[in-house]
C-alpha cells in the first residue's frame, strides 16, 4: 500500500531475524491484519500514513519464516522502487517492514465488474513489473489487487515475489502465471471482454501450476489449517 509524499529511507543491510525485539504498537496505529506471521498496522506519523509489518507479534518458533517472507518482500520492493501503483519500501531492519500506503480497496470489496479499463490498466501494470525483473507470484488472491479511488489498479503484498532476469525462461514462465491469474479475475468480473488469445491462455496450465496443485498446495493447506490454525480463503475475505 503507498502514501504520496513519503520518501524512502537510506538503504540498510538486511538484518537477521534474531535481532527481533518485542515492542508495543505505535500510539497512532490501526491493526489491519494479524496472523501467525505477524501483524499489519496502518501507522500515522507526522501527518503521513504508512503500513508496517511487525514481526514481534509472530510466535518465536515461526519468526524465522516471517522474517524470510518479509525480507523477500523488502528485496522485491527495492527492485521496483519508483514504480507507480506499488508500495515503496521505507524501512526494513529485521523486525519491522515499513512500506508506503496505497489508497484503495481489495478487489473482492470493490469488484471491477464490467470495467474493461481496469483490466487493461492491470495488464500494463503487470508488464511494467515483469520488465523490472519481478514476478508477484501471488495474484490469485483478490486481496493483493487494489481498486483505487480513481478506479485504477494497484498491487500489494510482495512476500512471495520472485526476482530474476526478465528474459530468462523461469521468469517468463512466472510472468505468464501472473497474467493467467489476472485473466481469471477478468473472467470472473468482465468475462465478455476476454479475447480469443486470453481464453486460450487460460486453458494452458504450466508444469509449475500442475506441480503446485499436486504437491505444494496440499502441504500448504495442511500447515496453515492444521498446524497454524489459519486460513486466508485465497485472499477473498472472510467466508459468509
């Protein structure tokens, strides 16, 4: 999420998870989300707003994973620094990850039904992301797509993002998976605007997707639901 007028702090070395220290939330902070990997706070300081990922709220036994995911997000945000409609990294010290605030609502809260312009802009946004050598890798979740106040798209939550050479086979494959997830949302909210090429792309499943569904996803569901007692409902908000 990003707020206008907030400048990035100087880069610092990426810290160790074992530097994490317990602390109380800032006095002017609103909890947006809390789970096993920490809490997400909307912080107000000096007339500005930013989003903080606070790792001190995660249990000690899973903090190494929370740190790894936060570090991954920090590296991705550094790579795309200055790109519009994405958060800007403000701070990462191994305990807190601060990123600029982006106004807007998650796609499932403000569905872009029939909004062809939204999906055209979202595809251009993905192209910019991929040219910078970053694949988001978690765009099946509607919570990671924002619909901003002016109706334009934005991207948040880069914990699973992958960095690499844009023209490499691996990055091209991941970029295509990002696009497929966008097209799934387009099929949900703007089906009549799908082109023949987009319909064909939706039918083509990569080996990465098939391998994930056969191996990774069952493990993910077991760990999150049975071990961590946490379910994100694929980023589509709480179940009715």
